[in-house]
């Protein structure tokens, strides 16, 4: 009888632990996804400056991947090399790249940073896919993908990448929202979190989180 009681208690405690662990993991999925992507942005920035070579980040909504690519010789695509790649979660868990319906402003950078622009890719690594392309240049600036596979017509521009978990009742609204801003003129990368408890009109705040690559996200 005592053994059965002990087994019953263990079963109940195990069930409770599993419940809270699952809830905790689900709560922080947007943070995990945002930090991984931020690390890739920071790595692209640092490598472009230290190696004096263009490094391209492709956020691919078609294939659900993010790729960091060393362009090596900018005049040709033959030596483009994928350095790192991560898989994105399904949109039902964490949505990347589309602004949620219940948030209508971007983070308050000194100058407005538009939403990341997803377009059919011209690059062989992602031809025809819906991709937001960020090219980190050796001079510290960031450009878009341009009009050709070698970046012809690229212009200096940044972007705000939205990352959020859908509300269980309204899938187009966010429960937890994060975003990453990339400044085209400087290459600065910053991770933000949406805090509904703030009394300000713009409820984005600098997360001040540090990633595994490149130190604090605001640097």
C-alpha cells in the first residue's frame, strides 16, 4: 500500500514538472529564435569588417531557413559559400518576417527602420524563394539584395525583422513579440522585446540580451 502511495506521488509530481517545463519552453520559443537569428546578424557584421568581404544573410520564408553566406568575390556567385544555416520554427509556433496584427509600430530607433522586405531571390542559393536579404559590406554598411545574383543595383538599407508567437485565439495576433533592427548606415544590430506593461505609446524596449556571438545585441 505504501509503495502504491509513493508511486502515485511520483507520478503526480512528474506530471506537474512536465506541464511547467512544457509551458516554460513554449513561452520562450520566440526568444530562442530571435537570439539565434541575432547571432547570425552579428556574425555577418563582424566577419564583413574583419575579413573585408561581403557577407550575406538570407532569411528564407519559403524554405524556413536563415543562411549566412560569404560572397568571397563579389563579381561572381561561383564562390559563394554557406558558413552557417539554421532552421526556423513553423509559423504556428513562431512567425518570422510578418508583422503581427496587434502591433502597428516598429521599435524606436533614432531614425525609422522599415519592415524587412521579402522578395523573390535572385541568388542561386535561394533562387525564386521569398527572402529578406541583408548584405553586410566591408565598409560597415548594409545593403539589400539588389537586382541580380551579384547584387547589382543594391542600395544601403536596413530592416526590422518581426519574430512572434501567435495568439491561440487570433492567429494573426502576437502573444510574445520580439524584433531585430538592422541599421543600414552602420550595420548596428539590436534585439527588442514588446512589453505591454509600458505606459508609453511605443511599447518596444531594448532587450539588452547578449548572444553567443558578438556581445550585447545593442552594440
